[in-house]
């Protein structure tokens, strides 16, 4: 009878990565990403595509500033150019798709 009165309360469930969050995580990038199946190229390409869907028409410094906000870890900095290229490519594809419909 006691078992039926107990409910799972998700607000008290600790996330499984709590031991990874903290000052030492900076040194673990990109290893943490690799452990969950992400590559630097795949990660930055996908976030660039998502940014292009949400924020159309960004140029130069704005793309760079958003890259740093999305990927603040120093290990990610080398992917800046890749992110920018993927953003511009995704923006162009989105513009072509809209023009084709119109």
C-alpha cells in the first residue's frame, strides 16, 4: 500500500553529469564531446544551421560574437571559421528555398 503513495518526483533527480560541471571541465573539452559522440565539425555545423534558422541575415562580427557565446570554451575557438562558413551556407540555402516557394 505504501508503494502506491510514492510518486517519482523529477524535480529532485540529479542530472547524470553533475560531477562533470565545474572549473575542471575546460580542460576536458573536446574530450567530453567525443565521449557523447560529437565531433567539433558536426557540433559547430549543427549549431550554425540552427542559428541560421533562428537569426537570418547575420554578417561578419555578429556571427563571430554569437559563435563565442554559443561555444565559450577555448578548445572550440579553432572552429570559428567552420561555424561561420556553415552559417553562411545554411543562410543561403534558406534564402533559396524561400525564393523557390515565392
